[in-house]
C-alpha cells in the first residue's frame, strides 16, 4: 500500500469538530498505531537524510511527538517551541496573526547556534502561521532552516506559500 493511502487510513475524520462545518483530521489514531507512527518517522528520516540536519525544532504540542521520534531516528537533538511562560531560561519570541487575534511562540535563546541546520516538524500545515513564526525563531538564533516537515498539509489553505523559500515536505495532502 502506498504510504499516503496507508497513513490516511490511520487518520480519523471528525466532522463538525470543534464546531459545525469543520472537518477535523485527528492524528491521535495514527500515533496510537505503531506501524503508522514508525512509517511516518521513517519517511521523514529518509527524506532528510544527508541534508546536514543537526537539530529538530518542534512546536507544541503535537510537534513534540513527531519531533522526538524523528530526533531519535536521525540521532539529533530536539528543541521545543512553546507558548508564553512555559520555558524557564531566556527566550526569543515571535508573535503572529491568527484568524481572530494574535499568538506568540517562544524558544530558548541558547537552544541553537549559527552552526545548526534545523528541520522544523509539526503535525499539520494549515495557514502556515505557526510554521512561519517557528522559522522566524530559528532565524533569530542565527541557525539555518534546512526544511519543514508535516504529517498533514491542508493544500487548500496554501500555508506552504508563507514558508518560501523553505523546503516543505508533507506526507498526507487534503
């Protein structure tokens, strides 16, 4: 079975969640399936092998899951991107626009160096706001973004356009 078809079969569609008219793609069923989680991690690791990745950068919360698995598979460390007030040391922060309001992401200021080439990973690429803010955090540290990886990409929202020129690699497209 083709990888995308296999992974789609492990993602549960939840109509009208969190509100009427929304079709939510629930990846918790993929995470709970050992072979699907392994196939996801292996596909990311294979795609970015040999590209000089030294760190994985993962936004909360589901990025932590895939980031940790991928860091292990690639033998590199994982840097967490969090909401305000969650990290104990000095941080860099980037604010970004949401549909209604703004949000802010933080990353430890000393987590990356100019020698790092990072891969950003998260569960879903939708409008690209979180991913773009994460790219900016990496750039503030002086590190290089070597790519961005997502389990799911919602193509109709065109989030990848906000990440140009960063390479975007997604396993499942809707």
